C-alpha cells in the first residue's frame, strides 16, 4: 500500500512539472555539450520566447493546439521562419528530455515547422565590386587588407576577425581558417567583461567542423599579403585585421566597413554581403559549386546554392536577351 502511495506521489510530481522547470533542467544538461556561443543563443531564445509565454504551463498540459498557438503568436510578432524553427527545435529537445525523465506531455506532439520565407540577399553589382577592389588595392592599411581578403575568399566576418598571420601560408598560397570571434551573452552569473557589460568577446573555434578549412588564395591576394608581411614583419600571433595583438570584433568591422563604403561612393550594404557576392560571382563564372561549398565552409552544396547563390539583375537581363534571340 505504501509503495502504491509513493508511486502516486511521484506521478503527481511529474504531472505538476512546468515547462519552465523542464527548460532549466535541459539547459544544465546541454551546457557542457555545446559551444559557449551556441549555449548563449539557446539561453536567450528560451528565456525570451519560451519561458515567458509557456513557462508556467505544466508539461502534462502541452498539446498540439498549444504548440500551434505558440507558433502563430511568434509569427504575429514578426519573428522570421528561421527563428521560429529554432524555437521549435528547442521545444522539441526540452520535451524529449522530459520524456526521458518520465515527464510526458498530454498527447503526442507534432512539431510542424513553418515554411521558410524567401529573403532578398544583398549582393554587390560588378561596378561596385570593382570600385571597392580598386580602392582596397590602393590602400596600405590593415583593415582594408582584411576586407580585400574577405572579398577574395568569402570568409565569414567572425573568421576574418580571428585571422592571424600564422594562419597564412604565403609559400603555399593558403589561408587556414582556425578560429572565429563573436560577442555573446555572458551566461556566468555575477561575472562581467572588463567594460562592465552583460556580454563577452569570445575567440573560439569556427562555426562547425566543416568551417575548419584551408582556402587557396588567389594570386593577387597572395602577392599583396606577401608585400604587406615583408614590409612590417608581423609576429605570427598578430591579427591581420588590426596589425597588432588586439582583436577587432564583428560589430566594429561593420561600423568601419560602413565608412569605407561611403568613401568609395557605394550604397550601404552589410559586411556579410561580401560573402554573398563572392559566392554569386563564383557561380556566375560557371565554376564548380562543390568547390565553392568547401571554400565557404558549408556542410553541403545545397546550403550553398539555397542561401548564397543569387542572380544579379544584369545576369537576368542577359538571360532574357538570349531567350528572346531563340524565338
């Protein structure tokens, strides 16, 4: 009889577990298994978008209607399909962890992902592309050299920030991507960075396993890097973007890039557009998409083609002219 009462009491406790409590347990279990930047992102998403609307909901009361209402509310708030997909991934992970502990939802849940809406990507036109290249080639500053590297290789902004001279093999003409820089939320309670803020600057490994890669450098870029290196004789630990042992963070790159565009007379675009432009120019030349995927550090060619490859207006006009000529 006593065993039955204890079992009932355990079942009652399981039934009363809230989603907020389950989130807390899941966060602690996943923390050692993911990168600090990933954990900081998960933590922010859960606190801002899951715990607030659903934190007091008992796990036993989670139904497909609750999930659908949650999705609809997030979409009404203007969240992108990608963000909603991440939230559903987190919800699914949290609830699956609860099942493994014997805490189950009221019914079998189906996490139907919203369709990813198309998004216009920023791409430089050839005229602006060449205008910027000419400006960068006539500059001898470290920052401009870094932007030239980004134009010529398509690396991510964080990877550019983390690049040191030891990562460049001038003899082989190869750039080794081994680290990335990002500003993330400080998840350690009571600790702040030297500026007293709530975020910390992290220098860590690249985004994914496929992001750790060696990129062959174009000849003009190898020559420019060789010239710059032998002029200054940088130490191996010197950051290419700053020309010193001090690292520059992505948001500072964006600010300086904005000023650079103004000096070049080019319409404002984000620094990440250099990556989009590099990929699109590559495909326009008819080069191999598999090689491009490896250079960009993607896990599959599909990701490269879906996200980064887009036709420019001039290219579309050229296609249209050829179509009409065939009539």
